[in-house]
């Protein structure tokens, strides 16, 4: 495949993902942005972009989150409350444990950190906190 054919094919896939996000968002621009990030993430994991699907959201305190990334220890989510507010969520192995895996703070669950925060936009890094 030539470089030009690859570029055209990629643009077609990105256009299809955007159409799916737009169709599923019910004209909510924040939800469309979140769903598009989720679709890009699924495509990056090797999902067939010609048959895209949207996973069920994880709901935390009334905010719906979709996974938009991961690394070896954490999963990263973007979400919305349906009222135009944007949220970021990170869940994974604790960065606040001692060498024996015990939490440094008495009220923490050993080995798991979760951070949910409202964000102004989804630009930049919303990973570890």
C-alpha cells in the first residue's frame, strides 16, 4: 500500500469513528468528544474500525466514564456527567504503598489508587495523580 493510499484509508476510518461518536452522543458535544477518544483507543488496541463499538461506561458518583488509555499499571478514563462537565479518572496500582505493598495512609485500600477529578478540557496528560 502506498503512503497516499494509507493516508486516505486512515482518513476514512477516522471519519467513520467520528460519525459513530456523533450518532451515539445525541448532540452532546462533551459526550461526543469522550466517545471519540474511546473509539480511538479501541481502534489502537486492534479493534476493527469498520465495525466500531462503544463499551458500556463505568459509572462513578453519577459520572459516566469510558476507558481511553492504559499502561502496564493504570487505566485511564474520560467522562461526563451529561451536563457539559468533563472528568478524568485514573485507576491502578498504588503509588502510595511501602515496599511490602501496605498503604502509607491508614484509610487506603492496599495496592489500588483511584483518582477522579473535573477537568477544564481533555488536552494534555490526565494519567497518574
